[in-house]
C-alpha cells in the first residue's frame, strides 16, 4: 500500500495520475483524512465515514448513547424527514448502515455509480444537519428495546455477551455498546445529541472511497462531507490497558430446552503494539485459526463433537481477548470443555513445532492475497490503521514480519500472553441437566455462577 | 479474427497435444453483463465455463453438481448434504486430512454448500496454485474413499450442525416446518440437512451408492473466474478430468406438488419471549415468467425500511421487530416466504391484521411508479454487490447454469426487471398470493421465557 499526504489544494495535480491498486491517502483541512482505492470492475462506489471514537465515549450509565446517535442520522435532517431519507436511498440504489464498536464507529454506504452525486448530497445533510426529532427518537428507543429482547433467541450472541461482561469485568471493554433496558430508559435526547457532537468533528473523521470513482472526484466529495462537520480535534481514547483476572471461572448462562451448548473459553490476548503480536497471531493460527488447526482436528475431525472449533485473537486499540469457540451437543459439552482446556494447557506449556510453523506461514502468507483482492478490502486496511491507531506498517510489513517469525518467538509469545490457569469458561445451555457435569470437567475451578439468559447481573 | 474462432483454435491446439481420447470442445459464448463467459465441454460430458478477470492475481474455482436434497428418498433425507461433508475426506491417492492441508498450504479459501437442487464446492487460490485445485477436484470427483469411521464421525458433525441451525434455532425450526407443511409430495417437503433419524442411520454403503450415481463429469459444471491462461487451463482440465467415466444419472423423478386447495396452519411452542409468524404461498420456479415480477413485488412490499410493510409493521405500527420476505429460487415452484417477529405485547393476530389487507391491496391495485423505480434500483444494487469478488461472479454463473442452463441469466433477469410494469406485478400477486395456497407457521412462547428481563447487547 503506498500512501502520500497532500493538502486538498494540490489534489488537482493528481488528476492525470496512473491508476494502480494502491490506496492513496490525502490529508483534509481540519485534521481528517480521505483514503481512496479505485476499481472500475463493477459500477459501484463504497463509502466509509469512519470515526476514531466509539461507545467508550459514552458516560457511565449512558451506555447506548453513541449507537443511538448514529442511528438517529437517518431519522431526520434539515432537508429530509425519516421517510424521505429511506425513499431517497432506495431511489438512488444505495445502502447505508451504521457501526458502533467500543473504540471506533462508522457509516458505511454503497451506491450505483451513476447516482454517486445524489448519494453524497444526501449523506452530507444526514451527517451535518441531523434534526433529532423527538418522536423519531422515542420510536428508535422502543425499537432498540425490542431488538434487545429479540437478540435473546440467539444463543451464540448470548455467549458473546456473557463473555464480554465477565472477561473484562471492571474494565471499559465490559460495557455494552447497545445499552440495556436500564440505560436506555435513563437516556435523554440531549444525551444523544451530545454523543453526536462528540464524534462528528473534523479532526475525528477518516473517509474512505473505493470502487468506480476517480481519485480526484473522491477527494472533492470527501472535502464536501468533512466541511459540513464542526471543527474539533480527534477524540482521545479513554480506555486503559485491561488486567488479567486470576483463576479459572465458569459462567453458566441458563436457557431452557437446549439440545446444544455454546461455549466460549478464553482470557487476555494481544495488543497490536506488542512486539510479539505477529508471532502470537501465527501461533494462534496453528492452534485454532484454520480448518486443519489443532482445535478443529481434535474437536471436529476426530470426535465430531462440534460443527465448528476456532480460536481467535481480537484486535483493538488496547489489548483484546483470546477465545476458543465450540458448540457441541449438550451431552458432549463437559468432555469438550475438558479437552479444550487440555489442548490449551499443552499449547501454553509446549507451544508449536517447526513443521506447524512452516505450514501456517505458507497458509497465512499465500491467503493474504484474499485480504487485498478487492478495492474495498485494501481501503479498509488503510482506514483500520488510521482509526484504530495501528502501527503504520501493520499491514504493509505483515508479510515480512510473518516470514521472520521463529518457533522460539511464537512459543515465547504464547507463554507470556496466554494462560491456561486464568481463563473464563462461558456455557449457554440448560443448567439443570449440565451445570454439575460442566463444573466437574474444569480442574481447579475457582469461581462459578449460573446466570439466567434473560437477565443481566 | 472473430472471437469465437479464437476459442475454436485454442481448443484445437489443446486437442493436438492430447495423449488420450479426452478432447475439449468449444461450445459457445454467453454475455455476462459487459463480460463474456466461454463454454467448453469434455468428451465425457463435463461442462466448463470460463470468465477471464485480471483485476487481482487470484482464481476462483467452483464445481457444481446437479444433485441436491430433491434427489433423495424418504428415509434417506440429508444424504446430499452429508455427502458434501464426506467429500473433504480420503481419496485413493490422498490420506484423510491431506485435501484440506494441501489447500491451506496454498493459501486457499474453500467451502461447499448443498441445497434442494444442487451442491457446489469452491476454492479461491492465488493464480499460481490453480493446477493443484484442478488436480484435487478431479481426484475427489472419482476416487473418494468412504470408510465407516469417517462416515460415523461426519454424521455426528452434521447432527451438531442440525442442532445449531434447526433444533435450537427458532427461525430454523419454523422454516423447516413451513416446507414440511406446504409440500406434501414434492421432495421440497424435507429439509436439506435431513431429519435427525435419517442422518444418524446412514451407512457407508448409502454414501457409496449416492457417489456413484451423482458424482460424475456429465453431472457437473466447473466454473473458473479470475486471472488464468485459457489454453493452459484447458490442458490441465483435459488431463485431470478427461479420463473420468460418465455415469448414468437417473432422470429426475421428484413428484409434482398437487395444488394446495385449503390454507394450512401449524402452531409450535418455543422458549422465546415473542410470537413469530412464518407464511408461505406456493410460488413460481426460478425459470417461470412469474418469478421476476414476484421478486420485484417482494421489494415493494418488504425490501428495506421504505417498503410498504416494513413501514406499516415495523416503523409506524411498531408491531414487528423483524420482517423479511423471499421468493425461493428453486428449479421447481417453491414458496413465497414472509417471516415476521412480533414485538413484546404484540401478537400474530396483530401482524396478520395488517399483512393480509396489504397483500389484498396489491392484488386489487397497481403499485406506484415511484415504488417500482425504488424496487428496481434495489435489485440492481443487489446484483452488482454480488459481482464484487471473483467468487461472487463464479457463484452467479454456476447457479444460473445449474438451475436454468444459462450462465448469463443474472443479467437477463436485470433486464427483465427493467421491463416490468405495475400491471405485471399485480398479475403476479393475483396468481400467487392466493389465500387457499397459504401455509402459516405460528410460533408462540412456551412460557419458559420472561419478557421483562434485563439484557445487554
């Protein structure tokens, strides 16, 4: 990926530039930036308006404010009612969605190329001139409460929520992005307006265009979008480094009539700023990051216990989680948990071998072609670096760093960063039939609790 | 030189170096939007569809077999899907697990899918690894080894997949019941994943018989999209597949579904907080003239937040949380499905009080010009989105070839959408959205779940 920083006044000089697969970055007045990745293969343009802040900016007790603020953008602007916005999006052949995570947030749009101008006009007013109508706000709040109830039908989602709450207990990452019945009831429209004012400032935005658009036009359109925002600096990240919670803990999320369980096991993982970030990622891929990984082989291929068996290292601004995910039949759950813990112990104490390292390097190195095979993917690498504050060479030097990983580095990283002793086990299932057996399957269990699936502690 | 002549000459050059009785035949070209799909055939009946796309140095390779769950018999349901799993196992030249290892070592993305009419296998690889994919796919088309231990283990994996997708999933369970109820004689009556008892009863002999019947070059279509050399690829295919014998594929004997003369209703109780309604009307086959207008009508009624029923049931009426509709894309007439989730305190009766009058209205009155414009733009966007990757293009080409015998039909449908009038939509509504052909699945809470819990995101 090649990058260059140009002031907006010089962008016209780039009009005759040769088109390449590169992502080009331009600085915008006001502290923002725009990234462009051209591809004229399909007459579509994708636009991402990313912000360097997310739900961690919500004040304590006001969880859900940022997410509501983003969703309110399509509920009314100076020029359009909510209904008119939806009609216009469809007329243009456009889609618009919002994404709010703990550390960042974004508007994602896509439009048929011939309607790009109209889509930008609409986006500009949504971003810069939202009206936050009271009736629409109340409607959205009721909609969100209904979605919270509906999400309880999804067992995997229940496991993820419990894992987040418990693995980050006492830390900002434990807080909900959506909010809860309690916080949504307490939120006011002023809180939501305040959240909008926090995020939507010029210094906090990174825009991205990919697809069937010429770079100079993309830059001009980005300037228009950014100019409408209030002046203001990048929003600082209030989240600190999370700490490890000692001991083995079990949280059993009780749900009736389950024939299957959803199981997440994990603890602290990696930070993109760790010197051993790539070695740890490589070791994790051996352990549970591919279809032939240790976890998949032992749980699915040999025993047929779970349709999927994966280990994952999440990446965020601060250290994120390591987790193993399986979903065996209820009858196989205790044995599956015991096996996963044994595999984790062996992974932490003995690490990986040279043949495994050699194999996974080929897999990761060659499959990298699919991380950059579309303009949209190349664009998002550039935006990730900027929005999450990743090291500048996080993607551009990835293949070289991967190639340099040694067995000793990978195993040292596993020993330092992962633990088989300080782990959280989350099980969604029917406790009356399973709780005792699951407890027995976890040696040295220090803490245990059963939580009803439809209540938050 | 005419373009067709170029391909004739390439085929002649490939055949000139053939050391066997295997020959390649150029069979024609198909417009695929602005691109061209080239059709070749082998003497043994294998169909090969090629689309050159050099926008990234990768290749996507799909193998479609014209066999799905509609080709199964009662008592042996789920065999096509179980077999898809078994295709990743041992062959006469590759030990168990080696298939996946070789692909991963090459950086491949791979997957497979089975549905009512077809099964496909997919690999995307860096372009220099294409020869390996040709070799692996041709090998498992004829040389698979089916041992008892692997069949037993894979049956357990599929049983767990069924628990995940159906038994512990409210919508999955309702969808299975809808087809079971709406179809009484046609094989669409049973689910592609199969009934649990059938899954657990399969033997290696069942699998062997299925393999010999349906997995043969004359029942397969290979689609290659990406950056490849056409002559070199044809040579590879000739050498890898050319000697595989054709099979006698039995004629399709799926019993036609008799007309449904009375509405049908089934009620089930589930551990969920809110009521759900799933409605199915007998609809057209993908190749029927009524399919395109019914698809556009679906967008008018249910496509996105601006659609009539989303507005009435989700936004204005606040009766539903989730609302979706789909016209099945099967080779025989399937269902026009509507899925609606009631909000807390709302009932299925509340949903139906709005839904059926809205369906009656589109039988009586034509939709507005603006609604028609918006629906067509949404469908155009959807098609373009499906073409953003090589894999997306290969899937579209293979799907339409397998179901309709025309690899470029996606774009012809787009043209058909553009020509449709409001009268065409009304005609389709009158033909298909008839009360006597309606099947309703009512999902009601079993009382084990409270509606007032406190849950976070």
